[in-house]
C-alpha cells in the first residue's frame, strides 16, 4: 500500500523496468526515473491520466495501464512519447481511442472498454502492427478507420456490436494477416469489404 507516497526517490540512472501494480495508486506516481523503458501500473485506482503524467520518463517503450478503471486520458498524454511501442489499456472505462498517438506505437490493446466507434485517429506513417479492441460496445467502424495503419498485421474486433462492413475499409491494410470479427451481429457485407487484404491468412466470423 504505497499509493499515498507523494513522490518516489530513485537513485539509479540505469533502472529500466518498474512494476507498481496493485499499489493503490490514484495517479501516475511522480519521481519515476527517466531511464525507465518498461512501466507496469496494472490494477490500481487511476480514473484519469494527466497529459503531463509521463513527461519525466520519455523513453518508455512498454506501458501497461490495464485494470485501473480509467475513464479519461487527457488529450496529448502520449503525443511526445516517441519511443512508445506497446500501450496496454485493457479493462478500463475508456470511451474513445486516445489521440494523438505516437507514430512509433506498434501494439495498442484496448480490450473490454466502452468504445462505441472506430474512426481514423491513427497518425500518419503509423507503425501499428497489432490492434485489439475486443469486448467493447463498438457498433460503427468508419470506412477510413484503418487507412493510415498500413503496417497492421493483427486486428481483433470480436465481441462487439458491428453490423455493417463497408467497401474498401481495409484497402490499405495490405499487411493484415489476422482479422477477428467473431461474436458480432454482422448483417451486411459490402461486395468490396475485404478488398486489399492480399496477405490475410486468418479470418474469423464465428458466432
């Protein structure tokens, strides 16, 4: 129970992995060393993340914020994290995908949140290769939602409320290998909805 400590003191200049999971934190702790590359903050009590929360540790490449009950990520929270490659936001209360995201991001995991739609919020020249949005309340995916994620290899939209797949919505996703659409009330497929998926190896439309 170290969540009430106002500021941590680290003497090491080389500390790269810090795990503060289940510590009763209500906000991102201050005093984290700038050397951190991998930060775990799973299962705390942070309902909001301030836009300057990670300004003291800009070199983070893996950030885990699962199971916090986060409702709000202030705009530009991750914009200047130019080394960020993996962002884990599973099992929170988020209603929108955070933006802007750094182009360096390769994996974005937002399973079991409260998202209702997916639009074109990804950065130009995005390096995103894995996007998981399973178990949200998504009912609408815009026709250009994935137009900028040309490196995407795995997309999970299963267990949502998607009914329509629009034409050319995967036109630029030529690297996509795995597409999970199971457990959706799918009703309408445009004739060109899978056009451009020349690398697709796995397609799930179960349930």
